[in-house]
């Protein structure tokens, strides 16, 4: 059995240039697990807080003061590592230590264990006879909280190459659509600056409708039919538009408002017109019944909860009871620790809820989530298309395709 022999941390920076925390866990003085925590911009009300009092330094101080609580634990014993964290912070939302620290400590422990065992991380995370690749789901055009004024209110238009037979083909197809969309945008708007949002999707000054139309055109220009070789997805991130006082969705950039009923209609029209395979947070984070209406209407589309479920097992149970979703985003740092996230994944898989493991808009160049997506039997891996911190995750999938245990693409 391996033992944790040291645990240290440092302040680093994420892809937005904001401070974050990185943790090093060493097993048997030799085997390093190193994890740098990401953070979101469109954050769910009920997710784990990133840092105590918003301060990464505070998380680091707590780690230093409590390092001895992790020493001599078996790094592959995720429950014990998690319980040591919980002895410092029993709060639901990790307000004492921050979800970023819980994320980094638990994943780094498992990575050091995988190094000591001489096996890839996905295998240490879950023992299966065989594994599958999730389909990469990537942001090709962004707006909302991820891009500036004039861009669409909708946060993300996404591409997924569901017709691909291999992981390399799926990734290359996403690159091709992202590139073709740039050509379409510059032909349509000669003053397009090639500006991109936080996750690498193009960020042009366009309405929601035009953004969707041109994204579809990029696919068609490459000879693809929507719903066949490739499909579009949308993260509506509707909590950004939701105004509780008004009881309406306010689309500032588009210049219109939707009642809750109109919002369902708005999302339904987009799902139908663009044959979406994926629709995330089409209504706000507390609208479980409205989500259920969409799920009943579109059983073939992945109706996914992100801000709605926040990788929280209790909230997932509520969504399952209300039949709100047939799919759920898994973001480890929303849950807090990897132990929480894997419990969440089990609940989802046991109830036929399709998982989509996801990056955050503020990312590191780590690629652990590629392994987490495989180990949790995720159907898709939402990690963007371009940008070094996004491509890092895709490149890791290609490295993993050299592994015999992964037998082809997920079945959606
Ligand atoms: C999202 O909303 O799905 C997302 C990845 O953005 P963020 O990390 O800003 O929550
Ligand atoms: Mg989202």
C-alpha cells in the first residue's frame, strides 16, 4: 500500500489570469499528483464556493495548517482523503476551505496513487472491463457571461461530431467546424476581429438567431447534415437572463423578455429548428418543472442540468423525481471533492441520467477531466475546441487512444 508522504500547494493563475490554487500530493516520496483548480464565471447558486471568502491564499493557508491530516493515508483511498477534508470543513458548500482546494487535493491524491500503481488515472478512478471515449462537445461561438457586450445572450453554441467512429476524427471534425465558422463570420461581417470568448468560441457581435444560423451554415458548408455527422448543442445558461423580481427572462443584448412559458417556447423552437442533440440550462436554475416539460417534449435531445443540478447528489435526486432532465453536467469543483463527484456520477448512471463531464470557463492546462470523463462513463466531454487549456484535454484523449482498454466511442 502506498502512503501520502507530502502535500503542498501554491498560488497559480487560470486561463483568465485569475489566481487559483495548485496542490502537489506525493506518494511514497516519489509519485507526484499535481492539480491546478479551475473556476467558473456563470456560477450556480448552490455550487461549492471556489475559495474561502473569495481568497485563494486563505485556501492555501488552510492546506498548510492541516497537511498532517493527510500524511500516511493511502492516496487511492479517496474516501479517507475526503473524510480528512471533511474533518476541516463539514459545510455543505465547502465555505471553510473552498471547493477549489477540495478539487485539487482529492484529484492530486488519486493521481499520485495512479503514478505509484503505474496505471492511467481513469483506471485508478474506476475498475471496469472496458471503457469508452465520451464525445468531445466544444464551444464554437460564445456570448453571455463568457464574452462582451454585443455578443449573443446565449452563452454557448456547441459542436459534437456524433457520426465519428474514432476520438481523433471527432476532435478533428470539431476543429474543422470551428475554423469554417470563422470563414463564415468574416465573409458575413468583414469587420469581424476573430475575437474569442473565455472558452475559445468565436465572440462576434450577433443576435442569438444569427449566431445559430451561421453555426449551422458552417456545418453545412463542410458537407455535414445536422443530426447526422455533426450536431449542434446550446448552453442557454438561462439563470444569467432570469430576473426573479420581474419573473421574466431578460435578454439585454437581444432587447426582448420572455415569460417562463415564452422561454420554454423559445428554447423549443431552437431545439427543433437546429435539431439540437444537447440543450443545457434552457430554463433557470430553480425551474425544475419547466425543465421537465422540455425533457418530456424532446426525449431524443440531451436535456441537461448544469446550474440546475450543480453536481450535487441531493439536487440530482430532486431532478430525477421531477423528471427534469435526462442528462447532467459533472463539474468536480461544483461538487467540491472528487469523492462527492463520483458519488454523484454513480447516482446519475444508476438512474439513466447521461453524464457530460465539463471544464470551467477559467481553466488550467491540466487534463485530469479527460480521465474523469472516461471513468464516470460520461457520454460527452465538454472541454471547448481551441485554446491551449482546452486542447490539453483533447490531446490527452488522443494519447489515451493508444490504450487497449478503451474500446471506441460512447453510445449516446
Ligand atoms: C458552463 O456554464 O457550462 C460553463 C462551463 O461555464 P462556467 O465555468 O463559467 O460556469
Ligand atoms: Mg453551463
